[in-house]
C-alpha cells in the first residue's frame, strides 16, 4: 500500500485536492450564497406587496419587484446545483424558506386576481346579455362561462396566503359574479330544462322522463317574478311540447272531452254532464241540483271558442277554456276558465277542480 501511494504521489495522480475543497467549489459556494442573499432581499420586498393587511387593497404587486424576485430565485437555484451536496442542502432550504415561499404565494395571488378580473368582465357581459334577452342561447352560454370562471377561482384561492387577503379577493371579484348568477338562476335553469326537453323529445325518451322534466320546468316558472320572462319561457315550452306525440294524442282526447261537455250542456243531459265530473270536484254533492236548476230556469247554448292545454303530467292536465254562452237567445257572455282534469281508472278525463275563472263579458 505504501509503495502504491508513493507511485501515485510521484505521478501527481493524488494531491491535496483529495483532502480539501477545490478553489472552484469554494468560489461556487460563495457565488451561490451571494445570489441567495440578493433573492432574499427581493423576496422581502415582494412579501409586503401581496399582503392585504399592509396594502389595504387588492391589486397586482409591482411587477418589477416580482420579476426581480423570480429572476434572482431561479439564478440562485441554478448556482446552488453546482455546489457540494452538504452545502447544497443548506442553501436550498434557506432559498425555499426565505424566497421560494413568497414567490409561490405571489404567483397564487396574481393568478387569483387575474381570474377575478375575468369574473368581473364575464359578469358584466352576462348582465348586458340578460338585460337584452334573458332566455336566449347566447345568454345561457354566458351564464355557464361565468359560473365556470367562479368555480375556477375557488380553486385558485386555495393558493392565496392569508384569510384576510382571500376574503378581500372574494368580496371584490367573486361576490358580484355570484350575485349575477343568483339573480338569474331560476330563469337560466328553466331555459336549461327547455333545452333538455327538446333533447328528450328528439330522442323519444319515455314519457315519465319527459313529464318529470316538464314538472320541474313549471316549478321554476313559479319562482320567476318577471311576467314577461315567464311568458317568453312558456311560449318556448309550448313550441317544444307540441313536438311530443304523446302530448298531442292526449291533447286530442281533452279536446273531445270539452266538445262532449258542450254537447251535453246544450242538450240539457243532466246525467251525462254529471258523468264528466270527479267526486273530488268542489261542491260535487250539490252539483246535480245546481246544473239541474240552470237547465230548468234558463235556455243556455254553449260554444267553446278556444282551448289551451298547459301541461299533461301523470294523468293530470291543466287546461284553460275560452267559452261563449248565449242565454235565452238574448244575452251573450264570453269568459275563460282554467280547470284541472284527471283520468279515472277507466282512462276517461274528468273535471277535478276549477282553478281560475275570468269575469264574464257581455258581447253586443
């Protein structure tokens, strides 16, 4: 072994560098440490740029400071990779604890603000479209884009450091967007049900599924206060539902039902008239007496002027009838009445309830 060592020393293959750090390594450590110090200084300034408690406002940090922090952080990181393992671990921890954490937090802060500004822009765009045409496809698309951006920001907020800062971002950006969604959610959801209704009818879905969608649609209409919007949605519904063959078949049955009602009344056929009413109809026990008295005391001829079947759900139908009555060949009255009909066990439509009746109008 002594002989081998003597040969190695003589040939210069073993020198002092085996036992002491090289000048290059020492220089690299010094350079890395110097770059870490610069990065720490920049990060110290950036730290306060993203603190809402200090700035009292939500805005992007000074980008010169941010970029300086980024550049110095990446340069220090690259230089640390050149030093010995022992020194590398120490410097890497120092860099991440004092610089990397603030750089990462700043990126999360900037991303949240960028998303917030998009929310404001999309909310303004949606509000403009909604004011012009709340039930259009374009408005619905804008609603979903706004909703998507709000969900995206919820994820980005997890990267924002500090509860007070997160709350301030929510107040400035998310709250106005959510307000726009909240004020229009019933209208847009009803529009979505109409889109689904068209799809279900086109794909010939089973009637139970179609009727469940229609039922939810009418529940949503009850939540909308703007009557003009309700009218627009209802008119769109009427166009869609008339593509449903099952609805049309049952509508035809209902039209025949009211035709019979006119015929029985004009013929003063008391028993046939009573057969059109369910025992659940309000005042059913005295109905025979009332109808009979009318037949006895007046000569009335009835004519249906129009029928509108609003919906047919699970064997129930809401129908508005416009009718004319000529009394004793002298006085003519026109009025509208909304009825609830139901099918009995035999599949026959019956009057179950009267929900609304307009004031009668004399016709000259």
